[in-house]
């Protein structure tokens, strides 16, 4: 039976399972070290959770094609949505494994609902409560991921990007700084406008494209960017800003909601196909429908294989705006 | 794709094995970029207009307190500047971009910090 992904603010069991699961993955060390990830310095064991942090960074560090510096193997191009769906499915499978429950689904944060609050009220949303994801700070000091220097089991950032765009080993608490670079979260009207777009993507297949993918990723409209997905990263701030943003478990709540929006769009536009198809030029390799995506697995997985996730999960509701 | 198919392939052991396989191929994170320390960052924009092929190469030399900033920086055809280390933002001004870097990576701008991130953090 497929897992059901639920709203973290209305389903206490989904929240508890998620917090417990990511903490177990954060503690699980199966052998890989920072040296295996190309990180200089004395080798330090990295957790299963941190392998996903590194994967996200390395995919972002892989330009497609390498002769340009806009599209990468997971962002700023058509593969953005299927790649992140794949990443979330892989993490969800790991959560199910460590929780020994194949029905556990990732929760989502319906950030557009919080975007309807007054700007001053948005940092006080229940998602940031002690019994939610905790609050802001450098490091954060409340909630399940609060840092306690005396407690080695408290949530610690162990692999993070630096200003040169490289991964480094570290050992510190999680950081968030709400509303610093943008004051508000995306709104339900922003989501509704994205759902109206009937084309999945369009030339030049980048941050300048008109189409649903680029709108959800958050590069358009330019005058109000960052939008949707990007805006949530930027509003949360702190560790949600660099390429190592999966360090914050809120990363997955954001992407789960964005995936829910994509699922709602797929239902609304059943005849709109993923683009580009496999006849597109070689320079779009990594983004065409049957190209292998940047992966943590040996077996290739393609965007086409991620278009119908119904055997993995469903959502409790596709009411997104 | 069927859940059973991916679940079989996505064991923790398989992920670890893949990391080990790829590890030797990964660029060391202090050598991974195609320009060396102190080298400028070049961004190339290309477009076609009425059959004419346009190429614009823009070179950036960025320093903060004398320390070079050397990650991937690009300019898109709409003139927006973006930088690999803050992937969810683009800027009309490279100065605003660098201000964002200072806000986002405070430890990289503290006195005595190795500007290239070598070695362990604290």
C-alpha cells in the first residue's frame, strides 16, 4: 500500500514519525567518511542523513552541460521537479526502513497557508513551535532540532557548503533566520497562478523559461522573485540558503509541498507532458525525459519513471490554493 | 516506477556502495572548480538574433577584505547574477550578491578564517 503524505500541522503522528525518523538517519553511520565525499581534512564518519545533504550539493555542482553555469543536474532546468521527487522517495524509503513501517510518508508544510498570515505573524506559525520544527536562531535553541553543545546526540550540522561553494566538515547547531532577505512566504494566489500554466517547461529550459517548472522553482516572474520554492528557502534562511540546505529537515517539508503542487498540476493538466522529450539536443542531457538523473544509486532512474509516484505515495489532499 | 523495484535497489548498503564507488571520482572539494585560487570567474552568455550568434564573456574578480571569492558565478541572459553557494537567489547587482554571501557564511569572514575552507570547521 502506498504511503500517505500528510500535513505536518494537522497530523501529529506524521510529525512525530518524521522527527524520529530523521534523527535515526542522522545517527546512523554505515561507513562512508568525509574523505569519500571529497572533503579535505581528517576523515570523519558521515551519517545516512548527511549523505543526502552531500548528494544535493554534488548534484548542484554538476553543470548540465559543463560548458555553461546555469542548469545543473537538479536545479535551474526541467529535471528540478523529478529529481527532487526521486530524492524525497529515496529519503522516504530510508525513513520507512529505520522506523520499520512501510506506510510512513513524508509530511508536507503548506507554506502558502502561512503566507496568508500577516508578515509579523508568519514566524509565529505553529510549524515553528517547540512541538513543530522549532524556531529560529544561530543556532536554533528550541524544538526537536535544538542545539545543545553538551549533548552529542542533539542535531548537528556535520557537512556544509562554504562561501567558495565547496563542502566542508563542521560540527555546529542548525541555523535559521526568518524573513531576512524576503519578508513574506509565498501566498495561495502565487500557487494558483502557477497551476494555471499549462506547459511544464519551455526553451531555453533554464531560469528564464516560461512554464510551470520554472514558476514553481521560483525564478519567474522576475519582478517578484524569489518565488514559491526558492522563496521558502530564502525566507527560512540560515542553513536553508546554501547548497547544503537539506541540513535543515524543513528542506523536505518544503519540497514535499512543492511535489504536492506538482501532483495537483499533473491532475489539472493531464494532457501536458514532461518536457523536453528525448529528441531534444544533447546539450539538454540530464534533463530529457529518459536521461539518467544524478543518483545515489547505481541503477539509473529517469524523469519518466518519476512522473507517476502513485505506487510510492499519495497525498491526503491536493487542495493547494 | 514500482515501489518494490526502487526499494530493492535503494538499500542503505547500496547507497554506501555507490558512495564508495563514486568517491574516487569526486573532485576534492578544495580542488573541484575549474579555476584556481585567485583566478577570475568567467561567465559566458550566448544567444542567437536574426541568425547572428552572440557570445558575451563576463569576467568577475571579487574580493572581500582582500580575500578572493572563487565559486561558480554566472550571469543569465536577463542580466541576473547568481552564485553557486546561494542557489535560490539571483541578483541585479553583484555587490548585493556579495553582501548576501557575507550574511550567509559568517564564519568565512571572521578574522583568521581560512578563506578557502581547508580543513575542519569547528
